[in-house]
């Protein structure tokens, strides 16, 4: 097995808001190996984006702050980098794709200008070289007539094309890690599949590691090598994708898998998990999922379960699988 | 290297009229429909041609003093008459227009430059930088512009600044009182633009600050800057005229519309020789009005709510 490219250990990112401390990321650990796709799944508001932003050092200042843990990229502690070093890392070694391609591109600059920018900035290419490379990138992400697209403005392109452009920009400097924060959520289903295909192709061609954030288990099934399920700022279950899908342990993961509609099994109502993600301010020391859990026990209301290894590579944080649960 | 997964080609064909500066073509198309603004634009073009090309066709362009032709009313030889030194008024009007328009444009460009650089920096970095820049701008804005100009003009006269330099100093003075408004405008735009998602994307690309500020943020303020800058040219021409009229701005022999009206200062010229002061007065009036009409037209044409 190849070594870990990105290692997040006990990361804690909190927001200090007037109404209290929001523990958006609360003790998260994960690793992404070279050439591996790791998916973070969870309902919205569970801290997926904040985890990604913490890696890039882009947590909204001044209220947001990484208060604990560490993040290592290829052995380098990202939290200790100077602003200049961070700048050189972003876009170059780690690139990011956002959810909304429409608003992630500058409306008054041409597509060409925006693709060429990181090439100037990080690869120090000349204007001519950058232009040639940009055209190559546009056709690489599957957009015909790249010369024409170079001079187009974002509002002239469709969402799917813009997301391809975002991907072209992200891979322009051959990053070793690509963070994609819900890259297909804002797109039509057919376009969604094309974008995922493109990401997979990039991963295979360049051996790029991908940290893919999504709330869609369909995307996970299609893309992931390894899955991390998040709930209320914590990892509650993680494992290789096949193991996790065939053998989900945490009631929340099970709920998520059941909530996904399956063709041919039409029911009166789609399964859903009752309730919603708890308010992240001032959480009690219990299992955060206990009030939505169908197999809630008394211990769940009193103590938080730890993430424990149950099978090879499969870890879960739930009292159901702890021997000591009977003792407490 | 080519891709397996290809965007449907038809989409690209229909949706991309991919041509540079489509925004400007849209704007111009809308502006063309606005009759009033177009009148202003046409008048300004004519005024520019008149001032900058006109003197080449005038036999009196040297501006020589002609003692036999003093204060003559309009005639076939001198269409707008002559002044107290026997110079052709029409020719002087053109030459004065060159100076007045240049001063107005240069003052505007300088205040746009200072205002947008300081506004972008203040809006992006906020904090201490913002405090310093904006308090300085506030101070300049609380002092009424004209009295401030009078004081500076009077000091300049006192210091006996050579007349050749005064035109540049007038430009500087006008931009000094012009930039705070622009800085404030740009800053307020930047404050909201910097929170937009595409700025987060530039962060994640590791772009350097000067790129983010001047390549990403500033271009987004250009439409509103153009409107304000256009209107400012009118204001600068007016202020320059007032100063020059009072002898505190550009002084003779360099002609400007303002110091040409100075002729109306003596009662006899005012009452008996209207050809001395009506032409420059009309030139100022019509130019400033045209600029304002054009500025308003541009504002409507660039209004995002009426766009797309
Ligand atoms: N700038 C911020 N200030 C305060 N709270 C924030 C901020 N950004 C995110 N949060 C909070 O952090 C939590 C996790 O957000 P996020 O990571 O965006 O969720 P998601 O999993 O949907 O991407 C949310 O409860 C959100 O309210
Ligand atoms: Mg999110």
C-alpha cells in the first residue's frame, strides 16, 4: 500500500460566533493515499466543507479557527506554513473544485484569462506557453473548439461546461491532491455522470489523489475507494467502499443507505432518517445521533462512543459495537 | 491527449457567441437607444473635433496680438469677433477648449487612479489600512471642495508658480478633491465583492494579492467607475473654469474657457461686448450638460437590473 499523502489527525475547527462556539469539525482524522479517492459523506451542515477549507487554510477568519490537531501533506505540517508557503501550495500541490461553477468563476474575466492565471503564478510560463497549455487543458476536459472558449465569458457557458473549466483550472498545475467539494450537486443528473467520469479519468491518467465531498451515496458508490461518514463534525464510520456498502454498521450509515431510492422497489414513502443534524453549539457529551437513532440505548445519552476498529479497515463509533457498552 | 468524455458539441455552438467584450457591445447597444444620451455623446465628439482639429484650419492659430482689430464684433473675417488684444475669439475658443477638456480628463484620470487603488486596498485589507485611507478621505470630503481649491489657488498665486506649471497644478488640485468620492465608491464595491465565491476560488488557487486586487476585484467595479468617472469630467471642467475665472487656476496667456469669461468682469465688456463671454460660457454649459447626459445614459445602460 502506498503511503499517505494527506493525513488529518484529530482536527478541530471551531467558529467563535456571538451565539456560541460552533464545533464545525470536532476531532476528525482521515488519510488520503497517493492516487486514492476518499469520499466524505454526510448531511449538509455536518462540517464537510469546513474540513476541506481547513486543509487549504481557508477557514473564514476571524471567527473560524483550527483549534487542535494537525494536517500533514506529504510530511509537511500545513498548519505551520507561512502565508507565502501556503500560497505556493494552493493551486499547485493541492487544488480545489467548488460546488457552484457559476459563481466560482469571475464574471468579468474570460475563461482563457482564468485558466492561464495559475500557470503564470505557479509554473511561471510565458504568455504564449500558458495560452497553448490552456487550450490543451480545455480540450483535455472535453470541451470542443477550445480557442473559441478561451475568449468566452462565464455567463456564455452552461453549468456543466463551467464545471469542466473549473476542473481544467484545478488540474492545470498537476496537483497531487484534488479536493472536490460537492462538484456535481449543482448540475443535472446526466451532466453529473459526465463530470464524475472526467474526474475518474483524471485520477487514472495522473494518479491524482481525490478528496471528494458529497452527500450523495450514488456518487460515493461510483467514485470512492474509501468512505468516511461524518455526522455533526465527527467521523462516525469509515471503511473501504465495498465493505461499507455491503456491511454498514452505524445506524446513521444504514439510514443513509436506506434513504437512497432503489429502482424496482417503489415504496409508499421513501425511507428517511427522522429529525435533523443537531445544532453544533454547546453539544452535550452524548452520542450526537442518539435522538434520531432507532437503536438508542441509555449509554448513548450519557457518553460519546469512540471510533473503534471492528473489521479490517472498517471503523465505527457506536455503542452497539463496544463490548464495554453493557458496563456503563 | 484527448478526452473520452466530451461535452455535447451542439451546446458549445449555440451558447457561445464567444467574442471579447460582449458587455461593452450590450452597453453600447442600449446606449444607442437612449436618444438624450446619444445627443450628449454626439455633441461631445463634435466638441472634441472642434477643439483639437479646428485650430489647424484657422488662419489665426498663432494667436498674434493685432492692435488694429481690438474688440471687434463678429464679422466674416472673425466669425465670433476679436478680444481686447485683437485675437480671433473662435480660434481662442478652440485652443481654450483643448486646455479645459484636457484638464478635465486628466484630473478625472488621476482621481480615478488614486481613488480606485486606495479604494481597492482599503476594501480588501480592511482593518488599519482601511481606517487610515478612509479617515483621510473623510477629512477631504468634509471640507467643501471649492473653498479648498480657492485656498490652494491663492497660495499658488502667492508663491508665484510659473504660469506654464499652473495647468498641471490645477490638475493635481482637482484630483486631490476628486479621489475621496471614488475611493469610497470602489471600497464599498470591494467589500461585497471580496466575499463572493470566485474570490474564494482565487484563494484556493494561491494567487498573489496584487492579482486578486487588480486583476479580479478592480475589473468588477469598472462599469460603475465609468459612470462616475464620466460625471466627474464635467465636475472637473466646471471647477477648473471657476478657478480660472477667478484667476486662481490656469492664468493667461494660456487660454481656458474659464479665464475667457473673465472678460465679463468689466461692466462695459459684459454689457456691450457679449461675443467675448457668451461663446466660452456656452461651451462650458453645453459640454458639462452633455457629459452629464452621457453619464446618466451610461448608468442606465450598465444597470445590472436592466441587463440580460
Ligand atoms: N463562517 C462560518 N461562521 C460560523 N459558522 C460556520 C461558518 N462556516 C460554517 N459554519 C458552520 O459549520 C458547520 C459545518 O458547515 P459546512 O462544513 O459548510 O457543512 P457541509 O457539511 O454542508 O459542507 C455548519 O453548522 C455551519 O453553520
Ligand atoms: Mg458544504
